[in-house]
């Protein structure tokens, strides 16, 4: 089974949103049972918590339910358990590269390398901003999810 892990800092805003968006896109492609999807944070501050209420509300407006998700921190075994590890921004990427064990064969990339629009390289952290930031996160992640699906489909 192909496996995809989305990673941000806290695992309560961007990466759970990415998880929900990609689950929805997988469902649209009839691939729900064929792709393992998860998310995690590089930091441990919010472990065990549900996604931020603003992330839940923004996703809900687009028909995506994030309420069952709970935050966890990236662990070393993720590097061998997942085929794709997708960082939301350069800081997440740097942290992942530092903790990546030698010889890891996963594809470690920034998620926005899969976008069509290429208007941004990093998914901006919406935590300290307003609701509009969460809409922007969703726009970027829907764009990237389509490109990612095209790539992942070739491995299913
Ligand atoms: P995320 O957003 O990395 O997209 O989940 C953040 C969540 C929490 C914090 C920072 C970013 N924080 O500082 O607690």
C-alpha cells in the first residue's frame, strides 16, 4: 500500500488539513482503501489534541470533517513506514532532514512542489493569523493534492 505522511509544526492546522483534503481527493478517485494517509508535527506541544477550531471550521465549509484527527509528533519509524513525507514549509523540511535516518528511501519533499499554480513554495502558518489564512491553506492544499494524486496514482 502506498503511504503518505503530511508534516507541519504543530499538527493542528496545516498537516491535518492536508490529510483531510488528500483523503477527500483519494475518495474522489476511488482509492480510499489503497493509500495510507496520516499527519504529524515536528513539535510535541499539541500531541493528543484535535485540530485547531478554525481549521475544523474552514475544512467543514468545504465538506471535509477533521474532528476525529488527533495530533502526534513525527517519530523515527515514520521515515521507514511512509513512502512520501510531505513538509508544509522550509522549516519543517529542515527539521525532517535533520532527523531523517541515513539510507531512508522515502520521498521527502515540500508539499507545494506538487502544485500547478506555483504561486508559493511554503504553506503559510495560519496559527497566529485570522480565518482568511485557513482559506488560503485550503486553496494551496487542494491544488497540491491534485498534483500529488497524479504522482501517487503511478505507485498504487
Ligand atoms: P501548524 O500550526 O504547524 O500548521 O499546526 C501551528 C500550530 C501551533 C503552533 C504553531 C503553528 N504553536 O506555536 O503552538
